C-alpha cells in the first residue's frame, strides 16, 4: 500500500518531469538510472535514495525540499530580479572595541582559519544566530549535518543550516570551481564555531 506522503512525492515528481518536458527514459538517462526506477518512484512503489533526490531537483530545476516534502516554493533558481541581502559582515578583529576584540580573539584561539562576522539578519533566529551578535567562523572545519555555515551565494554572504546533500554538499576546503546549487553559484566559507552576544 502506498502512503499519502509517497503519493504526494510521486505527483510532484511527475509534475516536475512533465514541466521539464522529459520522458521517463530521458529523465532516467540524465539521472544515470533506468526507466523502471523512475516509473517505480512515480507510481509510489518505492522511493529514491538521497543521492537521487538532489540530482533530480537539479535536473528538473526545482527546490529539493519542495520535491521531497512539498515544502517551500517549487522553483529554487534565483532570477535576475531576485536580490539577496547580506546576512553578515566580515570584520577585522583589531578594529573592534577592545573588549569585543579580546573576546573574539579568545574564541578564535586554536583555529587556523578563523574569521569574525557580525550578523545583520534574523534569518536563523531559532538557532541563536540573531541580528547584532558576533560569530567566529572556522574555515578549516568540515561541516556536519545541522551545523550553521556561512556561504556566499552569488557573492552575497548568507548563514544557513547545513543539510547535505541539498544545499551545501561541497567540502569546505574544496578549491574552486564553486558549488552550483539550483543553478546559483554557491561557495562555502566555513562553520560557525562560536558566538558572542554583546550586551
């Protein structure tokens, strides 16, 4: 018996594949699988693995969360009209107030590639990363699921939770070329290693 969530996924997959004007066979070839696997996913007989979901979203030019769970907008590609707002600013520690500089230097001790940032957005308020706080970013650490990372999307710094393989699946130490997420140039800078609230 097919559960409702699977039926919803199947319907979204068919909708996205049809919108991309791909046959099951063409879609299977792009995915590197066979047509019967695509047919099984579309009828809800079985579900794809995580490695296929990310690739499906890219091929079909849809948001991976929408494809898998029906969450968020269908399309995830940024258009020329969409403008990203920087969510943080990179700081020079020595130019901060002495008490802030001392605290940031203490937090960064032992990190080879530490960066200090000031958060300018409440995008991740639920994680304790709120507007006005300072964070130390470790540019050498490999991200783990649920870490908060700073990335540059089209050159604009954004702070996000790390959920591989969807948003930021590139190792932090990887050299260019940058990761392309849903057709948008994305470069991981590092993992938030500490936060400082100035009260």
